[in-house]
C-alpha cells in the first residue's frame, strides 16, 4: 500500500466517523424528560443562597502580642508576608 493510498484510507475512515458523530447529534431528543425529578417546595428555597453572593461580615480587631510571638510569625512566614 502506498503512502497516498494509506492517506486516502485514513481520510475515508475519518469521514465515516465524523458523519456518524454528526448523525448521533441530530438524533438526540429535543425535550428533556423531567418526570423522574421530584418537585421542590417553596420552603426548600426559603434560605437558599447562591455561592459567591453572600459574604460574611468581618469585624476588625486589634491584638497586642509579645515581641517573641511576632518574631516567630515573621520567621515562619517566609515570602507570604
């Protein structure tokens, strides 16, 4: 088998695979069956929050630390600040 014949064979196989793939996409149902999904009551959504939209409140505080404790933290912080 020559190189050109091999290339033609591979191209034909790719065309057959891509054609079957496109056909499988077009055969997908357009309506999703939701009969097996239970209904959600309004009570279930009462305290629902979307992630990222709720921030906990932060309160600034001041701590007085001994010098040796501050030194220890600085020694162990490396490049993290």
